[in-house]
C-alpha cells in the first residue's frame, strides 16, 4: 500500500491506521506545517488492508449518525472544580465515577516539552492534568492498544478526545472485535 488516503484532506490524524498495523509499518510524520500524517514503510507493509478498514474517513458511514444530533450540557456543583476546569467540569464528574469503579481515563495532557499528547490515568491527580481543554492535534502514540488492553482486562474506560480520535478508536476496536465502546467527546 502506498498511502492510507488518496488526498491529504481525507486524513484527520486519528492514528487508527498507525495503531492497527500488525507490522508497525505506519508512523505518523509531520508535514511542512507540523501536522501529523501516516507514512508507510513499504518494506514492512504486507498489504493487509487493516489501516483502511479502521480509517473513519474511509468507512461507509464515517461513524456519523444521520439522526437528530444529541448533546448534553452539564455543570459541576463544586465551585473549586469549575475554577480548575473547562466545559463546566463535566469531565471531572464523569471521570470521578469511572475512577471509583477502578476504571481508566484517557485524555490529552502536556508532556515535558509542552507537546499535547494523549495519556492514561488511574488517579484523580493524573486525571486533573487533563481537565484543561487543548484545541490542538494530540499525539496518540499507542493509546488505542493501551485502551484495548484495559478493555480486555474488563476495566471500564473513559476516552476523551476529538470527534476524529473517537471515530479512529471505534474503527480500531471494531477490527479487534471488542464490541461496543462508549466514548466521550469533551
């Protein structure tokens, strides 16, 4: 396979293709503007097609529901949480429930170089670093495989991210036949 997409505009950098590749033939490389796109190592690629099957842009319905859109609005009761959060503190309230059930939270955080990366958290302290919105592209690295491992262990998972990342995770999980996953776009 030469490329996952035929036009650059058909890639949202969800990283599903990179994560699903059984030969690690796909890496996410920055373009001239710094946005990440999949690059295929032709020497490793076995043309299995898993990358295109997991791609939300190439899926027939693109994970979009044609029904009337549903949305929910929430506001945390705690003034302290509101002051330390964006979007009304809903992420904190939902993740508190997940953490109390020994669940795992995935969300965006800054690394030591101030790059936005997706991280895994199991504690309120780790989760709190994810509370502030980061409206930029985040590095997903091996988040999908970590999420898969947590689900296989029977853990409850809350994944927060952009709509593209949520669609990429859905595609990845369907390829691995893990059934339904509930994802929050916050």
